[in-house]
């Protein structure tokens, strides 16, 4: 995010945050999509296909199998509706619905819809941070998608498995699954899936220290996101490219990409992404010794993050976001003290003292 690709966990939807200790920046990671949207599209196609055999006109034949599938479809859709509410509570309720749907699909012998349910359940567990549990369900759905020849479902599952391994820190495993999903997305012409896979693979290569390889993958994903009109992911990719250049010491180049990302995050209303990009811009400007400008950017970033934090009601999420806020404050306080050393009579030490109080009493 998160992105995440590491974005502040303050974006409860799409991104995850990680602050690097060297304050080089924050990458943005796709998270809320372990490609759930693709799964929903696949489901709508599946649900349009008849389950029972055709019957003579004017006669009604109702089987236990069709009843089970019909009830399962209803439960599945209810689960999806709960999931899209985005809260932890709603997602846990979605799990119940999806598990019930899965049971009925199995009773009906519905081999096309069963893996969709498994994929959905795995996705929800992934969102809840239970990655091993997610992998259990993904590993069940994968052979079923292959058995019915659903390459879209197969590609999506492989992508999601890669994402789960990425969050578990198993980078080589993540790459292994991304390398399997990528040609499948290309084969079926799914440019969004292709772009997301390229972006996440780029993140893995960046984490492995292969910065040029990361740039290659990010640079391939960028025009694809633009082609499908996904400005949010375009912003994510621009931010990720900027971070790689920052890590390579090419600060001006990094700033160019961050500056392209910022208006896009604002245009799509991604406040968390905006906060992260501002943080990254502040980090670069600090390295360039543009301390006053860096201060303005980090203050704008903190204002957004504090506003987002105040809207979080879930205790677990609140604790997680609070941890990230502390990292932002640390950067802010260090910057203020750096400014104080250069301008001892300008009151930066007072601002740093006030910031320490806010950080300790959020």
C-alpha cells in the first residue's frame, strides 16, 4: 500500500504503509485488490449461465442442485455486498455468507462457482491479515479453476497467492506466482490484471535490491494503467518509480515522478495516497536541503493522516494507524530540529516540542 508499493495504512481501502528507517520514502502497494473486482466480473458471467439441464417448453423442473445453486448465488451476492462496505465487521460477516454459499455450491456439484467462493473467502482473509488462511483457500480454488478451464479465475488466484506471499515477506515465492499469472492475464487480454501484476512484481524486485529490474516492471505497468483509465493505480506506479529513483540517489528524478503522482491522488480522492506522496516529496526535498519546503509538505501530510485517523473506529486498525503516525511525527520532529540548528532563533524548537506532545498524546 499497502501499493504497499508501500503506502500508509491510513488508506483503509487500497494501500498499505511502510516507513523506511532511512526516510527515503514510502512505496505504494496494491492491497484491497487481490483482484476481487476481477472475481466479481467472473461471477457475473458464471451466474448468467444455466445450472440445470434444459427442459421442454411449458414444463417446470426444479432440482435440488438448482435450488442449492440459486440459494448459494443469493448468499454469495450478499457476501459481496457486505465485503464492499469495507469495515472489518462487515468483512467478517461476509465470510459467513461466503462460507454458506461454498457449502451449497458443493452440495449442488457446481464446479464453476465453487472456486469463485473459495477465491472470495481467501480474499477476505487476506484483507483481515490472515494470510496463511487465505493461502489455504486460494490453494483449493486454483486446481478447480484449472479443471474447468477458467483462465481468468486461474490468473486471479495466482495473482492473489503472490500477494499473500508478498505480505508474508516471501519475495521469491511471490515472484514465482506473479510470473505464472502474468502470461495468463496477457493471454486473455486482461490489461488491468497484467498491469497490477507488473506493478507488484516491480515492488518485489525493489525489495530484493534489483532496482533497475523494478523500474523495468513499473515502466511496463504505467502505460497499461493509463490505457485502462485507472488513475489511482497510475498514481501508485508513479510513486513507486519515484521511490526507486530516490533510493538510487537520483532525487530530482524522484521528485518528477512524485510530482506527477500527487495531482492524480487528489483527483481520485485518495487522501491516504496524497499523504504518502507528500511525505515522499518532503523526504526528497530534505535530502536536497530544501528544508522549508520539506516542512510544508510534511505538515500537509500529517494534517491529512490525522484527519483520516480520527475517522477510524475499529480498535485494531486504530492501533496500526497510530504506529504509522508516530513514524511521520518522527520525521517531522527531526526536520524541525534540523531547521532549528540552522535557524536557532526562529522557533522551530518550540514547534518540535509541541509536535512531541501531539505525538505522545494522539
